[in-house]
């Protein structure tokens, strides 16, 4: 069974695929496209956050159609040796609001949830039900999986949206509360006040293993809430295991996933912040760039996206080096010291770091002064290969 052809088939309705669909709708309205997602909703079960200054005017406009949480009062970090309030305003988008926003803006015929793609090639896609959809260009934005071609560690987290019986007293986002116990990994609690009596609490670990012990993390969130004096009920929960990339053979990684003639984008294509897994600024920038290129010429799109991927890998090498220091040089229970020191640096530098736009002076500033890890361990880490990013 073959359906009418499309100009662009976007496979994967997560952040990268969804934003690309919105960008195509606005920048290349003459093109027909479909957004194919295996699940029944777009975005999965996630929350994406960013600093207001991460996005330019075009990037901010791309997100205008989504309902999102916004905090005008800055943000905080908390460490054993110091607390700090930063001035940058913060934003956060829940995947349920992401799904609703896409359904409001995209043409009905472009919305293809519950459409698992089983075959993909340069001429189109084949769905699980046997439907064949021809496309001039296919863009693969599905999730990235573990890879023996990359090295690094893992960011493991469990987040809960809680409703408290009385006001929780948190006035602004707390990006990192690292005053908590450090059990063999860099652990911090992330707080987003969603209302006077509603709060998102996420327990996060920079760990050597991708293992996620959900009952343990739930107990730790419950203990954290009890310590704060909160009596709370669970509204919603999400979990995640994300790779923290410290090195590897990017060409081999791409080759292991690529299909000739198909554009490989999103996290699957390597468009991530290798250290923080902070994706919104990168996803927005990429969606706008790909949509602009598609409006000019469809035939060259796969080569355009591949060139951007390799350039992104090249310009994020510094963050992979820092990740290598974090996982291989820092003692797990003392990894927090790396971030504690980092959060003493100037705020504009911190913002550029999260958006993967650090200047040359930023990079020098981060590495100057007394190192938060032993020099001998640092040298050994830089010379080592690192652990493959495979699960199990």
C-alpha cells in the first residue's frame, strides 16, 4: 500500500523533529511534510528547559506557540561551600504542552502519531502496518541509542511533579542543589516552582553506569521533600538516562546509523551538548537552519545536515574534554567540586557554556586557577580512551 508522496518525511516526533516541523511550516510553507511518531503523543515524557538568553529573536519566535513555564526572577545554585543567585530568567516546556502546541499549529495531515517506521531509505519510509510513503527527503530524528563508537558516562534522573499541602516556599528555579549526599556520583536536585503549591523535583546523577534505580530515587526525593517540610502528592513522574559524551569516533558512529541519502538529525545525528545534555538551544538553531536550507533546495539537504553534524562535533570538542576530566579524573563523590568551582565564574560565561557557545576566553578562564581535580589524574584522564557508551 503506497500513500501520496511528501516533500519531507520527518521520522521521530521528539524535540528535534517537532521543532523542525514547526520551522518547515513557517519557513517553507510550500513544502508538504509529515511528522511520524511511534508513540501516541509527540515529545515522549520529558521536560526541556533553557535560559532566556539562549535563544535569539527567531528562536524565541519558534517557541511562541507552546505553553511554557517562565520565571522572571533569575535562578539559583546551591553547593556545600556557597550558594549563588544568578540573574538569567529561565524557561521550561513540558512534553504534554509540546504535544498540544504541535497539534494546534501543524496541518492535520502532517500529524502522524502512532506511526512506527520500520523501513527508511532515500526514497521514503515504510510503516509497521505496511504503508509505504514516498518522500523527496527523509530526515531521521529518532532517539539516539548506546554506541560502542562513543565514550563517556551517563546522566541518570527521575523527576516528580509534586503538589504540596501548603506553599513550598521556592521562589525561583534551583538549577543545582548539590548540598545533598553524593553517593558515588555527582548528585544534585533540580527544582522548578510550577506554582505556590506545585513543584517539579528531579534527582539527577552524573554516574559511570546507566542503571536507574527508580524506587531508590523516589525514596530520595521523598526524603528531600520531608527535609524541606513538604507534605506532597505525586502529580506526574518522568525518568531519563542520557549519554554524556567524552570522545569517540564520530564518523564511525554516524556510519553505524546512517542510511544513504537520509538526513540524520537530532540527538541521533549528534546534535547535543556532550556534557550537559542541554538540548533546546541546539535543537532550535538546527531546526531553523534545516528549514531555511529546505526552502532553498531539497536535494542537497542530507549533505547539508551531515556537514552541520560534523561541524557541531568539531566545535564541541572542548566540552567532551571537560567531560573526560569529570568522569575519569574526579573522584565520584567529589565531582560536585568541579561544578562548585564553575559556578563561581562570571554569569555570561556560564550562560554561553550551557548553550555550547563558549568563547576562546571563556575556555581559558574555565581552566585557569587551582584545578578541582588532582593534576596526575587529569593527565591520565586526557591520555585515556574512556569507557564505551554501551548499556549492560
